[in-house]
């Protein structure tokens, strides 16, 4: 078995274990979101980052723990790039994500999954504001929009 396959299996197991009991905004198992994001990514290493992308923000997992599990520093750095820091505004977060090639690819896939309204039973005004921010972020990361001011809205 290739090392990347072992790391992928570890990432999947960790995502399933740590996201257990969490649900998304539509009430579905949260781990399904990270699986869909990983499925949208191309390279194996990027899929690993996708599986891990919400662990630091939404669970008790730390970057040191990921390193101790055998994930390479560059994978952990990409996961850190995908993790919004306390007090960080969303536009600054997106600008930081953009600096990581894998992080950028994962964030684009993450936004695409988050913008799929079929997973929501109803759309509230807050959902619409969030979706608009996601769309502007997606457009910015894809190079279709140069102005980050719309990301804040």
C-alpha cells in the first residue's frame, strides 16, 4: 500500500471519528460534507487536506496531533491555511487561503459544496447572506473577481 493511501485512510478515519455527532446546516451528518469536498479534489494529497480541513476549527484536533499521526508538515500547513483564526475577518481568511495551492483548491471545493442549496430545507435571510459571501469568495479564488470587499458582505 502506498504511503498516500495510508494517509488517506488515516484522514478518513479521523474525519469520521472526530465529526461523529456533528451535523451540517441542513441536518445531515457533517462528515458527508468533508467526503464530498474530498471527492471534488484532484490529487491524493489534496483529498487528504480536504478530509482534514475542518478538524482544527470544529473539533479538539490540533496541528501537533496531526503531525503525531504521521501527516507530513506540508499537509498540516495546508490544513492550518484552511483554518480560520480567532478574530480573523472572512476576507483576510480568504486572502490567506489563497496563498496555499492545496488550500485554495480545497476551499473552492468547500465553497461549492456549501453553496449547494439542495441540502437546505429552507433558505433564511441569513442563509442568503452567507451564500452571497461564499459566491464572492469562490469567484475571487477562481480569479473571476478581484475585489475582496464583496466577501465581507
